[in-house]
């Protein structure tokens, strides 16, 4: 697989950036902060990454390489459903490995974030070799990837869809019984945590294709 090779200095910058992302998040990350963390002047960072956008693309590639570096198409009689499930979970793992990793990977360009392109290429090859046509394969893969992007970004945002304690007279259990039922810890734990909400959603996508 073609992949980006990082220089030693690029790796130092990327790893320092990841530490800052874990501390302060995407919006607050600056090249000047990275330079300060490494004990160098800002121009030393710009020599390797001309702007923050390019650095973010390289961070995405670095995160993806940690879990998808040796990606290959499905082999023999391996079910395409199992192949796709395994690799989408690896994509999610890569995105969750860094603060705001969801935003970083979801917004990355396919070059230099070439491992994301490799995931798509190998997924297309795996589904087409199982008998699905190009259009079907693309729909399944992009739906799964976009679902993963959105789910991880929401996970890392760390905010609830609604505030159950909001002081609004029209936001009551009688008006929204199902939403309020979901706030019951026993319900949430049984239906979401124990069954793995993300995997349950992914399985719905895959099951929908089978039908």
C-alpha cells in the first residue's frame, strides 16, 4: 500500500500537536503553540507544514496509519460484511485515539491522508469481489464511513442532544415521552451501552443491504 512516510521532525511536530489536541482541542490548536511546546521558533514548524490545514491532514494520516497501515482486501471466503465491520471499527478506533480525531479525519483530504483512500479502495475491491456492483459498493461504503464520521464527532463533542433539566414549560415528559424515557439510566445502559450503540447502528446498515 502506498503511504506517507514521515520524517523524524514531522513526527515530533505531529505528536506534539496531538498532545495539544488532547489538552485544548482542535479550535485552540495553533502552530505557534506547537513551536512553543517543542521549544523552537514558529518558522521551524512552517518549514515542515506551511499551514494548520496541511498539518491537520498529516495528523489524520498519522492516526489512520496506526490502525489501518497494513490494510488488504478480503481473502477467500471471508464475508464482505465481516471485512467491512472489522475495518470500520478500526477507522473509528483511529478517530477516537486523539482529541477531536473525528473532526480531523472527517475533514482530511485523500492526499496526504492516503490511508483513508486506501480504506475506500480496498473496501470497493472487497465488496465487488463478493458480487456487488460498483454503485452498490460505493453506497454501502460511503454510508458506513459517513455514519462513523458523524457518530465519532458527536461522541467527542461530549454534549447531550437536549438538557433534561432545561427550565421550559413546554419541554415535559408528557410532550416528549420517548425522549425522556431514554434519559432513564437503566434504559440507556441496557439498550445502548451493553449492546454497543455504534456497532448496533453499523449492523443496521449492513443488514439493510442483505435485505
